[in-house]
């Protein structure tokens, strides 16, 4: 999941830059912060017990 998140966030940023539209995260530090927060959220999310 973390790999998919990184790939899609990078692709979204590149598409925005290519289209000349507003980039959601202005710089690399902001982008890195959001990415780390998202991955941390995935790692710490509650797990549903098996059925």
C-alpha cells in the first residue's frame, strides 16, 4: 500500500506540473510531510480480526 501511495502521489504531482494546474503541495518538504503522515496512518490503522 505504501508503494502504491508513493507512486500515485508522484504521478499526481507530475501531471499537475505538466498541465500547468495548481500543485497540491507546494514543495518537497510539504510533499514529504503529507506522504509520511499518510504512510503512518496506514501502518497504525486498526486491524479487523479474522473471520
